[in-house]
């Protein structure tokens, strides 16, 4: 078996890891084995953070307007999606800090940094459609980030994968709402 | 289907315009406190971070109340921060 051949090599690697771990403990989670381009990862996460915050704001507005229109099914979906986007924003911000970056919450540049747009929306149909489009943009931009990260930063990749799964659910919910007479009343 | 034209958001109503301005300020404060929370946490200043988080949650609750009131008065709450920054010149540039 190959394991017998690899065992000595593996233990040598562990020894090297033990030595490297002592060299810069102040770097925290950024160890010698972190092979991703940290600047690039931070830039991607910055875009993802802005995207989640803009989606949160859009959903929030749409929740209130749908409530005013007594479109309760859509209003409830918008509120739930808004809360989930805000949780994603927090998770991404935590990861940015772990990677030694600073999460940027500056409101005046949020929309410019976001992958998806803020569309105010005038009718329920338009609001559902715009949220769906934004989710679809987020889905594909997260797939791109996942491919970029590959094996270089599995923790960030896992985070984005988990967020992607929720965004796919959102898109599915909205597509259902678009078809349903209940959604658009 | 009913629609709400953007012009109906405040419709020139000074109360709605004021409430929307206040809403924008609360959201901007929420974001600033959130940023400060993460910065303080990273510095290991746990109790300071906790204070910022509480402030952020209070701003969040206040934004919620303002938006609900705007809807009750027949307006549309404005969550577009960039437009708000342009319109009212609110100093939103954040400093750590």
C-alpha cells in the first residue's frame, strides 16, 4: 500500500507544519498553508458583503411596500429573505476579519460595490422580478467565487457554498411567486 | 395590479420626506455601528464591541418603526442610501 511509503514523508510534513505554526502566531488563521491570494479573496468578499447588504435593503423596502399593498405572501417572503441576507452579511464580515481585512459597511458606496442592483420597484410584479434577477446575479457570482477559491481557501469556499444554497432557495421561491396568482394578487 | 409610483413615495409630503430622511440616517447609523462592532471585536475589546452591537440593534429597530410609519401614512420607505446621500448631502463617509 502507498500509505506505508507515505507515512515518513507525512510525518516530516507535520514537523514542518509544527515549526511554521510557531513562526507568526499573530497572523491567527492565516497560516503558512493558506495558499489563496488573500487580497483577491478579500476583494471578492467585499463585493459579496455589499451584495448581501444591498439585497437586504431592497428586500426590506419591498417588504414594507408589499405590506402596504396587502400582498401578504410576497411581503412575508421578502421579510424572510431580508433577514437571511443580513445574516449572510454578518457571516461574510466575520470571515473578512478572520482573513485580516476590514468589512466595509460604507453606505454611499454599497450599490457600486454590489454585484446586484438596488431597484426600488413600483409594482408587486416588478418587485418580485427584480429580486429574482438580483438573486440570479448573486448565484452566478458566488459560483464564480467558489471556482476561484478551489482548494486554496476551503473555509471561505464552504461559507460561500452555504450562502449560495440559500440564494438558490430564494430564487426558487421568487420564481414560484411570479407564477402564483397569490404572489401578484 | 396596484402600483405605487416612486413619486408617491413622499409625494411632496414634508412629513414623509422627513421620515424617509430619518430612515436613511438610522440605516447609515446601523451600518456604522456594525462596522465598529467588527473592528472592536477584532481588537479584542469585547465590551465595547457589545455596546456597538446594541446600538446597531437599536438603530435597526428604529429604522423598522420609521419604515412602518411611512407605510401607514401611505408612503414608500426609501432604502436607497446612495440616492439619499445625494439628495440630502448627509455625511455618510465612514471613519473607523
